């Protein structure tokens, strides 16, 4: 090899040392995923899901907690059809439900569904267990002072109450077991599946109905009557998302066919979903049965736009 060739090779070695090889940038894949949810034997299970992380964050029983609290205030457990009635009498004087008017709080209170008022006394209907047996009643009052949550409760017949203070940034609390429960906070999941009570308006009837459906957490949704495959980014341009309403997806993506004796998925019902971090997805249901033909086990698909 000539002297010039040696200098050339030395130059290449020097350049390689000064400018090491860079790692190739792998683009983030666009999510196109199908997910099946198992609601359990009683079709009563609760499942928290993150679209952004493509992850089932937690599954639990609706009996695990009674109230949830974060910086927005307190909510009753709407996934067990709990309800409340306000009372103004002295705590020890309220020992039954006579004359009380109960509400599921499905309509907004100060812009938030299922919201409990602070510094208000409630009789709390604990709802139903997996076998639809009533869990009973308790008395409850909540407040938040300087970031500290205070929960006061007792059985309906007790004159003495239990008062607990929590400095956690959020809590799931079980009055029945007097304990905190570790579950995903609303700011970490995008959708949650379970049974809840919805106020349904038909042509000739208005009533509270127990339904299995999908509620929103850290996201907003818009229902659109268009095939899933035809949805593009342009469909999001004219949509205004409401980050307050939790029931946009709800339960009516399926209908019950009396002729077939089975639920059917509405084929052109697609949901546009936007998370608070700005990610946009198209979302649809493709089944409500598992491989054994048992209902209450939805399969959904979604794709990042």
C-alpha cells in the first residue's frame, strides 16, 4: 500500500473516532389494536384501559371502593350504581331512609357527573353485590382542606361516626372495609368498562337503567355514524370535544335483537377519541361475546390517527 493510501485509511479511522455511528431512529408505530375485555361470570367486572399506553391498567370488582377523590373533588362509585340522598337533620337522628330522595347523580353537578358536594350529609346507598343483593346504607360527609381529604361515615343506625384524613393526591376509599384501595386515577386511564346506571329517555318513558358500557377518564369522545376504515384525520377537524361528559361512548354501541335473541354491534358506529395529551384515535366495538358465546365480554379496536 502506498504512503498516500495509508494516510487515507488513517484519516478514515480518525473520522470514525470523532463521529461514531448513530443509532437509527425507529419511528413510533401507529397503534392498530384489537382488545378483548373479560367482564367476569356476573358481567360485573371493572376494567381500566389506557389507549396511549395500549395497556389494560387494572381489573377489579365494583365492590372494591365506595368513593374516589382527586383535586376536582369527590365522586361516588358510579360503577356499582351507588346513589345518595341528602339530609339536614342531626347526624345521630337519621337512622332510616324514610322520606329521603335518592339520586344516582348521573346529571352534572358543577360540571362533573357523580360529584358529591362537600360539607353535605348524605345517606349513601351502597348498591348491589354480584348477586344483586343490596349492600345496605351508610351515612357520609366529605370535605377537602389544603389538599387533605376528610371522609366521615357510619352505619345508618350508629350515632358515632368514623372520620379519616388522607393527604394522598388521590384516593379510592372503601367505607365498608375502612381502607384505601390502589386503582388507576382518572388522569391515567382513557376508558373504563363496567356496569353503571344511566338515565335513559325513550319515546314514551324516562327511567334509570342498569347498563354495561364504557365511560371516559382522561379523554373525550365524539360519536360518528361512519365506517371505521373510512375515518381520517379530516373527521377530527370539525369536532369539538367535551372533556366533562363521561358517557359519550356509553352503552348504545350495541342493540338487543329479539329475533336473534342476542346483542348485535352497530356496524357503522365509530367514536373519535382525543386524550388530554392531544392524541387522537378512531375506536369501535366488533363483538360483545367471548369465544364461548357469553355476552358481557366486549372486543374493541382502535387506531392512532
